[in-house]
């Protein structure tokens, strides 16, 4: 088993090892003094097979041996394969003395049901989750998610085993807003209180170093929307259970050119005194750290740019493409479509996306490194995750080691330009 955890000294040593190949701002300091690469590896994508495992192994090795030290996985990802290949690859690097455990920051997540390979979801749910673990049906949302405490305890045990680690650096609650589909507000926050109390205990035992919320919708919805997560209330609960040195230290949520909501969002709580607070600033003011997910718009930037191109043709010209189908698609949820349409509408006769992607500090970069550079340059972002499940993707994005971050004011203004109405969710 791999013992230890990420430390300020270890991660700083890791950053110094790559100082000749990396600019100083390639690494960010967390509010707890960790030196974390400003781009990280999100392990959601990839083929769910042995071939996919080998591609991930090559990607992980390429990343670590070139200065990337933050890896984000979950029990849900690739039928637990992502946790297992990360653990086995790190074990190999550590045993061969090419890496020290304290140099890398490892996260995993619980909440979404993570079915192991070689068993159907239906059988796993009935035989293991409901049968062996005794998770009541009423505690499971749409057969995919639960914040039932005994269930989460089982998941943490499995994740530690899959990773072959004594300690996870940050253990995230995975999309906890889903539980609001079966819990009212009072029940939900009482359950969060119970979970945070348990996680503080796991921190004391040394099985986790910190915990956080990894949310897809919870922080990107109207305050009156069912999935809405009140960050100020979450912090209050953490302080109640862990005091000022509580372990609630990370927020992971989408931020990209296609999903700019959190950069412009100022509602962080139901208290009127918080309504003028910028969401990302509020995270840092309270000693938490912001990690962006879907930083490259889940690999669909070309889709977004094509929509913008077509929209700007309306009333102006026909497309020259007559016989080939455009590469376009829509998100699944209606709210995600609404937010995407806001971005598209904001770009009518506006070149703010084009200018920041292809001019200034990004002018020598290809599309995806340009997108990542933009997101990681937003003030208050510690690291921007991208699903680099291919060694080639890692190689392409490693150019950012020698690329300065963009001017923060320009980045902030670009994100503001993607919102049609400032502070529109009151």
C-alpha cells in the first residue's frame, strides 16, 4: 500500500524539479501551501477496457514525468478502472523511486454509484448496494446516487483499496445536489452535517487530508432552483464540525468558455450581505480552493465555435458548406442548453472569444491549450482539469509549462462578455 499524502514540502520539491522546463506560474499555491500544477488530469474519459487502462497508464506517466502533479478520479469513473490504474501506475513510479507520494495530489469522489467491471448496474444495485450494504431504496436517487452515510463509508473503503493508498488528499462528495431530488432542504443539510462530521473523523484518522464538493449543477443554478447548493451554509456546517481548521478545503465545478457561469456568479448564499460577493473570490476568502472541471468544455469547443459561427451568419450570409453536416450537438439538460445559448447570443457581432483564444498570450497556441490557458488564468483558480486520456493530449497541453498565464483583467473581462445580463439571477 502507498503510504503518505501530498505535503507543501513535497509538492514544492516536485515543482522545483521541473523549474528549468516550467515557468514559475505553471504551479499555483493552494491556501494550505501545496504547489499544484495549474493544469491537472481529470480521469472521467477513456475507453472502458484494458486498452483504455494502458492508454491511461501512458498518460499518467507522461504527465508526472513532465511536471503535472494533480490527478482527479472517482469510484464512478470507468467502472472503478480509473482509480485502479491510477493506483497501480503511481505504485510503480514510487517503487522505482521516480516519484514520492508527498509530491502528488490525488482526489477521488463518492456519491455516484461506482459499479465494478464484469457486473451489470442492475445486479450490482440489487445484490450489493441494496442487498449486502442494506441501502434503503428511498435513499437512492434514480439508481445512480446516494448520500446515505453507510453507503459513503463503503465507497471510501473501496476507493482507498482501488488506489492502493493509505490516504486520499481530497475526498469529494460527488454531485450531492442530486440528493435534493429525494430530500427537502432541511433533510439535505442535516445529512450534509452528518457527512461532514464523518469526514472530519476520517481526516483525524489520516485516511483523507481534506474533503470537498465536486458539483456539476449545484453552484450553477438559480438560488430558487432545486439543485442549488448554498456555499455559505456548507462552510458554516464545516466550521461547526471541524472548527477553524476544518477539512472542507476544495470546490470542484465547471468553468470554461462554454460554461462561464461561475466567473460571473455573485450569489453564494441566501443572506443578502453575500449577494455582491463573487463566487470564486468567496471560495478563496474562506480558505477554500477552486479547481475547474470541464475546463475544455468536455472537448466540445469546436462545437461551440461552430454554433457561434452559424449564429453570426443569420441575416448576413449563407454558409459555404452545402453538402457536409456541421459538427454540432446540444447538452442534455435544458438549463445547460440555456446557459450555452447565452454564450452564443453574447457573441453576436462580438469577437471576445475569438480575440482571447487566438490573439495576445494565446496566439502561438493550438485550440485546446489556448482554452486551458484561458481558464487556468482566471484569478482564484488553483488548477484546471482536463480529460487527457491520451498521451498525445498530455503532450499537446504541456506547452503551457513554458507559456505565461494571460493578463487576469483581460480574462475576467472576456468572461464577463459571455454573460448577457450581469447578475441576472436574483
